[in-house]
């Protein structure tokens, strides 16, 4: 499982380098699909969470609360409905 996750993160790194980094694609070479690479990583993370019995919904709620507390004064809140 870890090897699959590392492989997918490597594919994302190559894609990001092609999109905005120093390793631009060669002429005629495709860039790839960012959404699919991110989804591959998400799938790998879900597999690991399922294997170890991790409740990702609860963990994600907790991490959002952590970032919300930590970054509360860092951003200007957007108004809803505008």
C-alpha cells in the first residue's frame, strides 16, 4: 500500500513539474491530468485508511478544525451569497 501511494505521489510530482516547474514537457509530449493524479492519491489514502480502520470523515473534520484555529487571523473571510 505504501509503495502504491509513493508511486502516485511521484506521478503527481512529475505532473506538477511539467505544469509549473523546471521540467517542462518536450514537444509533442502530453502533460497529464491533474484531477486524475489527485484522485489516484486519494484512492491510495482511502485504501490505507480502510486497512487500518481509520475514520477519514472524523479525521478530516479534526484537521479542518485544527487549520481553522491555527489560521483564523491569516485570511479575510468571504461573505456568503456574493
